[in-house]
C-alpha cells in the first residue's frame, strides 16, 4: 500500500458531506443510539450459515476507520472452516482452563461471576464465522524494509468497534473473546510475527434459548460516562 517514493501530502476536496438539518441530526443520533442499545453479547448461537459477502462488507466497514498516519495497522482473519474453528476452540480452551484454574487471580475470577463464563467455549465451533483481529506492529515497503506503525492499539480498537457496529447493523450477534496468551492464533492462521492477535469475535445468529446475564443490561448513565464543559 505504501511506497517510499509516494509519501507526499496530496490534498483533495472533501469527497462526502452530510447535509442534515439540526432536527435530522438529532433524529439520526437517537436512531443510532436506539439501534446500538439493542446490541447484546451472545454466547448461545445456532449454526445457520451467513453469506461470506456479509462478513466481507462488515470488514470493509472496519477498514474505513481512522488510524495513526493512515497506516491502517490491522488484519481481520475470517474463518468458517469447521476444522480450523475446532483447532482454535481446542487451543483457546487450553488457555482458558489455565486461566480459570488460577492464572487469572481470585479478584478477576470474582469479577466474572455475574457474567457466567467458564473455560468451555462452545461458541467457537457453533457460530458460523470467527473473525480474529490482528494488530500490525510494523509494516513493510515493497522492498521488504520495515516502517513503523503509529497508535496501533488505538487504531485497531476503533476499527474493531466499527466492525462490531457493522455486524450488529447487519442483524448479527457477536461475542468478543480474548484468550490469553493468543500467540497460537498466528500459527493457526499463518500470520506473521509483526502481527499481534487481539481478539476473537464469534459471529452468528442467537439460538432460540439464548440468554444474557442480567448485569449486562446495567449501563452507566450519561452523567457518569461524560462531562460537558
């Protein structure tokens, strides 16, 4: 994407503009809030197939996120292959068993009790798609020499938020999963040492008996999460 010979500033006119009235802005903001407050993290999926095109479009949306120096330091590995999903589940559960056996510490385990999680990660094989998010710590020019990426965690986190919103907007449910450590994902997916896996996102439709922990509906009010000056 980047060339040593093409790093100059080249401005173009703003290609897209919104022309909402004040009332339209208020309506659009409230409509999006109403849509996003219906997003729930789901652990109970059905194996109903999802067209690859849907996943591709949602990843394209993630790719529009802002990033440090526009380096776009992310890679999204989308997996529907059953054997590969099983391998990921088996390796993730191995790490999770260590986590719940004491690796996490008592305080962390106690904090997870209202969520109802354990070392069994059935969603990793039942959900029709897994998307593994990788953060690219450095990039390479055409000749193979490295260049530094900037604000990598911030950039990847923003793109991941875009992805979760896009998947929800498409009518899908997700579960973010972060086994620790996650280096096994590089081996399983053939990703280079320059990339650090940050998250596995299970994507699919909820089962008829899907539940969410009641605590998940407790969101901090506006006056606790914001200040206006």
